[in-house]
């Protein structure tokens, strides 16, 4: 049986960097919490100059608040990761939406806004791959498609993981298997290096104000199948 285990943040960082989180003999699963901290930055190559994200705290938990206003330029807020060992195949996170971009539709040019979205970035040599998980107002959960501006060197696949607009103001939690998703959506058997996480809330196409929160990003250790739900709290 795998056991829940807690390490100080510095130890968890070292474990990620080395890829030697724990020996097989100990049979512990170590999930790693990705902090909401000052390491989150504007991603220049995909963003305008405006930073409309800030770190807040609620009940002792840090979270990112995105507050987009129509006069702003769209910005992806990004956190680079140290080298992630291959045993981390899932990501858990929460988001909460207060204001939606009414009229948004991710399949229509000029209306491709999202109240909440999480980007996962992968790199294979000069090729870049991105999976964008979104809260959709126009399409049902499970709908997915390749972005029109994808090309040989840069591929973006968009996946709807939430469509319940009626759940506005509530924290909603997800656990995604990005390893399997990558293989399915990009039709590859190998998964390249997982480089980082981004979030985006925007309403530039619909000219709407958007407010959303993001919290508790956790990489799930899949190396021990006997225990499905432990969580490393790296504080």
C-alpha cells in the first residue's frame, strides 16, 4: 500500500530535479504541489503587455485571480517547471469563475475567449506542443479540436473539460491525465518533456469583463497503482 508523505518544498524541488523521488523499496507515492508564487510570469511570446493576474489568499491557500477588462491585451500567465520525471502523468487543479465572456465560442474567429483555461506546454527539440483545457460557454465537455494556427513546429490542441456555466462562483476540481491526452491528441506513442503550466482568462474578442481564480496545481505520482488519491502538500 502506498502512503501519503510530506516533504519540505526544498526537498520536493530536489526530487523533481533529480527524478529520484523515492526508492522502489519504500513504495511511497510523492505528489508534488506547484506553488502559487512569484515564479508565475507573463509568457512574452503568447501575450500582450498587460498583467491582470495577482496572487490572493483564502483560508490559508494561495490562488491566482485573473481579472480581465475589455481594454486590456490577452496575457497567458505561466510557470516554468523543473525537469518532471515520467512517473508524473496526471495534473490536479481547481478553478472558479465569477464573470464569463458572454457570446464566446472557441471555434469562431473573433470570439475565441475563455473564462478559464489551463495550458500545458511540451517541447521536443524545436517542436512545441500545447494542450489547452478550457471552460466553454458554447461547446460540451469532451469536445476537442486542433487550433487552426497549428503548424509543423507549433501544435495546439483545445479540450473542453467544463461547460456548466450554472456553477459560477464555485470551486470546481479536475484531475487530467495529460500523458494519455498527449498521446491521443497528437497521435504519438512518446511524450516529450513537460515544460510548464499556463493559465488564461480573456474577453478581448467579445469585449467582456472576465474574472476567474486558479488554485492547487498538483502533479500526481502514477508510479504506485495501489493508492489512487494521496496528495503531497509541499509547504
